[in-house]
C-alpha cells in the first residue's frame, strides 16, 4: 500500500522519479488526485444532464423539471472544481514567452510570483463566493419547478473554490521547498530557437 507500479519505466507518471518505476505517493498527492477525480465526476454529471435533456426534449417532447436551473448550477460547480483541478498542475492555458526565454532560476521566480498572485486572487474569490452562499441561503432562493433550495449547489461550488485555494497553497509550498515534486515525470517546456 502506498506505492503505484507501472508496467514500463518510461510510462508517464505524474510523481514518478525519472528512473524509478515504483512511485511512493504521500497523503498530499492522494488529496490532489481526489480533487481531480471530483472535478472529473462533475464533468460527467454535466454531460449526462445535457445529454438527457436533449434526448428527452427531441425524442419524447418532455423535459426534466428544473433542467435549465440544474444545468446552470451544475455548470457553476464544474467551473469552480475545474479551477481547482487546473490550478495545481498549471494545466491551464498560459502564455510563457518570457518564462521560456529565461534561465531556470528566473523561471522559478516567475512561477512562485505567478502562483502567489493566483493564490491571492482565488482566496478573495473564495471569500466572496462564501458571501454569495450565505446570501442565497438567507434569501431562500429556490428552483422554478421543484422549488428546491439553490444554496447547496452554491456551497458545493464554494467547496471547489476552497479546494483550489488549498491546491494553490500546496503548489506554492512545493515550488518553494520541493520543486522536483512538480516537475518529475512531466514533459519540460523549452524555448523556441
């Protein structure tokens, strides 16, 4: 328990050491993977909601009650959990014109600065989203057809935002003290010549 084995040493493994096919995973890595799985599950839920809504509408001339509201609320949840999933890996779209053309020391400085700015922005966003969750609960906002409270959906989205803050903090800590945990086993970006 606690190790992950790959059939071939060159197989991609996010936390693998370059020459070691046996990967020891710590609790932090498992936490990160769990958040990414939650984000992936919400992608599936949103896709299933859209598929079922279209199927029922076009073939059976009916719809799921509150499907439009559920679609909106689930999409909001998906966005915030997606932010959590992409924030740690740095897998979001970036423009690295300066970063790719400087040395490793300056690349690390840019990475730490960018991650600290991202941490600040997402922390403020998390605080304001908590305010929205509380206001939605206090105002007793309900869905149109089933009259279900909407605040639990906002709370799940807020939990995704909290997860993003935690993952960005973990990324910052690893960038400062264990940068090898972020780059081993991953393809490296090189400057265009």
